[in-house]
């Protein structure tokens, strides 16, 4: 009886841990993607502003 209760708690803990790791990983990936998109947008803005200056 006691061992089955402990294994259930262990499985629950493992499931919570897995969900937490998944959420943290997804959050970090979101941050990385956002930073990457931000730098791309800055590069595009810099290129467009340079082309505008060049056209003048």
C-alpha cells in the first residue's frame, strides 16, 4: 500500500517536472525567436533607411 502511494507521488512529481521543463524550454525558445526577429527587423530598418539616404 505504502509503496504504491510513493510511486504515484513520484509519477506526479515526474509529470509536473516534465511540464515545467517543457514550459521553460518553450519560454526560452520564444525569447530567442523574439530577439532574432527583433534583430532582423532592425537590420531591415537600417537597410531601408540607408537606401532612402542613398536615393536622395
